[in-house]
C-alpha cells in the first residue's frame, strides 16, 4: 500500500506538536551529551546503552512523524459503496456525504474519518482507523524513552562514577564547542532537573493515554463512542490478539512495534456492534 501524507492546517496543532518536538529534542540531545557519551568515553557504561537510547529516540520520533502525517481514514468525496454493505452506511449531517457507521465528522479537519477515535492536537491529526496503530506506537515508545531518560537521570545523580576532571574540562571533544562544555558543567543540575520534570510529565501522561487506548481496543469502543454513549451492544468479546491484530493490520506481533511499514486492513471478526 502506498504511503499517503496527510497534513492538517491548524495553528494550534502546529504549536502543540512543536512542544512535543521540543521535549524530544531536549532529551534526545541533552542526555547523550551530558550523561551517555561522557560516561561511555571513560568506560563506565557499555556501548549497548548508548545504542539502545538512540534506537528508542529514533522509534519515538518516527512514530510521531508517521502518526501526524498518516491519513487517519479520510473518506472520499464520492465513495463507492458495495451493494452488500449499504445497510452499514449512513449520511453525515455536516458534510452531506455517505460514510460507514462508526465514522465521525471532525470539526478541526473538516471531513469524516472512518472509525475515528479522537482528534489529537499533540500530533495535529485525527486518530482513526488507518493511523490508530501509529498512535499506539507513539504512546508506547514515548513511555520507553521517558522511562529510559528518568533512569539515566537517576543514575547520574546516585550511581554513575564521577567523571574525571580532564573529561569535565574537555567535553568539547564529545562533539560540542567549549561554550557548551562550560555551560553543561555549570548548569548540569538544572538541566537534569528539567529532563526529569519533562520525563515524569510525558511518562505519566502517555502511560494513562496508552492504558485508555488499549482498553478501548480490547472492548471495541472508541473514545468518541464512550463519551457519546453511541453503542449499546458490545457483541461477542474478541481475544486481545484478534483486537490488536485488526488495529495493527497484521497477525505478526513483531510488526506491531515497527513504524516503518504500511498497514493493510485485516478483518478477523465480522460481527459488528449495533449502532444507535
């Protein structure tokens, strides 16, 4: 399936996603410069820790980019409705277009989205049928990166061996200039406290969001449906493997963690819920 880029023109969304990128840049560049690379140079930590941190950072920003630019499931202006599925379509009273049931019209984006969960300003995009899996990956990898950052901050305070005076005076050799080296030495405590604060906020917020998203998937309920009480019959309960496979578009669990791929619709359970 060809990857389609989807951009939403929303200044508030641009501001929110800029804040998220700032937090990612702060931790992805500060922690290696301040903690990982100096201690690796002195042999205090193995290269594996450095590579794992950069891998977690890469997966996190990749999921963010894909979730914010992927088509969430925007409906075409003139959709072709299969004859056997016409009973599962309805007319949108806002854009006057036919849409599948469980779709929703997003006032921010100005169009209907298939199985829309919610509009997220932090990715400046809707979370719908076609990018829900990317949003889950973003929540997961943000938790991983935030927890990794908090652990490194804690180790820098209480566990890691002190850096030698030669290394602290010459941190410019790690790829910075002398001004950055002096700034990092003088304000190390403040920089680490800022990293801890942002790590706690991101880990707590994304942890709560990830829990509600997974719970909604397992119960086959979107955020909009839970808020609006649109569904009254949940039907037969699916296994968690079936529910997650349908969202991620594959039964291969290893692919659930890879944002560098396209998603194919996968229907494992044809029993639909009643729509009120």
